[in-house]
């Protein structure tokens, strides 16, 4: 059995029994500002009296961390050299701090660099957990009177939430590189990996649609190709058990160390278990009313008992998950670390940690969140579920210095501040003050861009059912079929259509270059900063002036316009679009309109 170094963050974090005063003292956190050239600015906060992290990382050798020798050996054999970014990031997660990183880009393979060190940390965590249990098992055989508390209620320790099957494939590649040497992977692959062939079949790569090479798409961007490479199915859940020299795929949830899931994949499993439980309860008509009082309280603990002992959560590409459905993600996180109402066959209560029995598992749980941008919703999610007593590291977002306005100087761009941010108030303000201004013949072929599908539905229903006005409009959303998309684009380009309503998710998944647009109205600002120039560039595409004439230069009597609505609460979105230098002046100005011109 391997010896563990004298100071080990794994032992320090999980074998410290915090007191109730520290749990109730969450509002009085100590905050410290940190900085490293690789991570940027970072705010660390904690209720613990332990020393804060040191940035930049004071060491430049991987063996200075408390990592299993087998993992270190494979890293050294592969010749991999960690970058300063990897060292700084690993130093944070290795000490079991919660980390929020909103700068996960494809530049310099940042996403892949972070994925590797996160997988290293998670594998190290699982192997140490296993080694400690086996070591204690051996000692208990010699002396049954010994008392060890080294387990949770159930086996799964790590929950990884990612958007696509391709993400799972890349994570497994990291696992294999860390667990197996080159010689091992060649000679003993079948012995060390159970159901590997099935995994390749179900999670292997698939080519992007042939539309990728069509000139009417913008799919030549590295960002799009990176997101939608490989198998992009978003409904899956995979259980994996790990030993020092093996990976077993497709394990049941109770026999897994890792659960790698998509939000909808795990949500459907939880709801399926809930339906079975509800059916079982309804069949027992002899239950008293008093027995039913705690039904809602016990719901989570019974349907998600296999999530009761999760110790590390890794959420990758939160921005892409938000383009799917964040409700599923919130549902999963709300069901974590609930004390099970019934023990499983493998539960040994004499070995369960005291803080698990106290219902304090969420205060020991580590949360790692990566995204390519930040938003109030993302920050809210992190702060709500980041309950780790060791502390939280909030990496500050990296905004472009000058934004995208200068690169779009061909068109006048108007940013108009509106006095409301609440979705309902914003909609009412829009239909009363903004929409009537654009509902004239001077604004034919206007694209209305909506980042929220719910706002899209609300506006579409208003245009369809308004009794006092007949709106001339078309729609494009993420649920549109190819036939509907083709028809809408064809009608919009060739006929006199006033409005085209388009959702952000439609642009995210398809990246069509919509021809025929004369004016653009942003109902609200795009979530992705680079979506703004992509949409504005639609104005450079051909559009019909009259029935007999088409222009490539768009030199018409009526110049094209671009109007973006924003509220003070949209400061983060503005910073990505305008740049950090301009957004402060914009928000502090007494004027409600700001025109960016090429003059």
C-alpha cells in the first residue's frame, strides 16, 4: 500500500470535522484578491481560518503535489509538461476549493489544458479514496476493534456534467492517458477496459452535417467547429468504476465511482425513479395522513440516493449547457447530498463519516465550473451551490479591451438604454415604446433577435393575436424544421416581410447567414459577445431593393440600421460587446442613447 505524504489536502479536507458555528457563519466570509498572469484576477472567499491559496503557484514540478505515484509515473512517461495555467488551476482544485472559471476558450487549447488537470485531480481523488478504504480494510482484519470513518452512504464520488457525448469521449481519453502507460495501452487494453468497444460505438465521433461546407453558413469558424465536433448527442449517462490499472464502463449507478452525464440524461433517470416510487406509494392505500406529510421532504433522498455521497462536481462548458436547458442542471444540483431514507446493501454505517451522518456533505463537496463567458445566472448558480467550507475561488472574466464595435464601423449602431429589466416589464415596454417605431414601411426586413425563447414565444403570440394590428412577420427558432427554415428564409428574402423573429439558440445551433436583412433590432443583447458581430454582419449580405433588382453593396436610399436595447443589469453583456473601457462610460452616462458611427 502506498504511503501518503505528511500533508495531503485530501486528508486535510475530508477528515476535518467542522463545527456548527462555522456552518452558520456563511455570511461573514473573509475575502482576498489574488492574481496570476495565467488565471488573471481571482477573488477568494472562505469562512475557514486556514491560509488562503497562493497565486501564482509557487511550484513548477508536478511531483510536489500529493498525487498518487502511479499517476505521476504515467505523466512523466508521457513527457507531458504542465503549463503555468495548468499549475495555477491545479493548485486551486488540488486543495479542494470551489472554482468558477469563466474564460474557457479554444485559444491555446485552454479548454483541453484545464480538462486534463481536472481529470488528474478527480482520478487522484477516487484512487486515494479507494486506497484508504482498502488500507483500513486490511487493518480491520487484523484488529476488528479499530474504528475508521472513510466512506459515504453510496459509492459514487464524482459527478461530471457535460453537454455532449464528444465531451465524454475526451474525458475518457484523459483518464486512459493518466491510468495507462503507452506499453499498457498496447498490450493489455482488453483486460484493463471493460466494455471499451461498446463505449467507442456509442460515444465515437460523427461528422458534422454536410451543410458545414455550404457558403450560406458561417460554420468555418473554429469556435463552431470545436463545439459541434464529434458525437453531439445530448442525452446520456455513463457510470464508470476505476482502479489503479483499469476502467470499467457502463456500471450501474451504485457500482460507479464516476457518473458522467448530460443534464437531461440524468434528469430523465431521476424522474423515472420518481414515477416508480410514486406508483409504489399510490398502491399502498393504507398509509396514514401523517405518513404522507414528509413525502416532499423525502422525495429527493429516495430518488437520488446514489447522489448522496458525491464529493466532487465538475461542470464543463456551462455556456453550452445554458443553450440546452439549465432547468435540468438546477434540478440535479438540488437533489445532491440528501441523506438516503433506506440503506443499500453495500452501506456500512460503522464506516460512514460523521459529517455525512450529520447531513453536512454539501459543506465538503467541491464544485468546479467552467464556462466561456459569465452571466448573472451563472454566478447565481455558483454562489447557490458552492457551499464548500474550504472556500471559493471566483476567477474574474476576461473582457475584450475594445469589443467588436470598431470592427463593425461600416454601420451606425445605436445602443438604447431601457428603464426595465424584469422580463414582463421589458416586454411591455418593448411593445409600447419600441415596436411601434419599427412597425412602419421604413423598416421592412427587420430582424428581431431574442436571446430568450420565452421572450420569443411571448412576442410571437402578441403579434399573432393582437386585435388592433395585423403584423407581417416570420419566425426562426431552435425547434424549426429544415423545411420550415428554408421556407421562411426564402419568403423573407423575396417578399415584403416586415419582421423576422429569431432566437439565440437558433443561431447557436445553425449559424445560418440570413440574407435580405435591412435592419437589426436586438430585443436584448446576445449571451455570447461574438454573436453580436456575427449578427450585424448580416447587413452586408445581399438584399432585394425591389422586385427586379438585387444589390451586393447595399447602397440604397434607406441606410441599414442596427439597434440594441440594454438595461443597467446588462453590464456583463455590454462589456463583452463594447469592451471594458467603454461600458463604464455607457452605464454612467445620463444619456439613454449612444450612437457608434464610422465617422
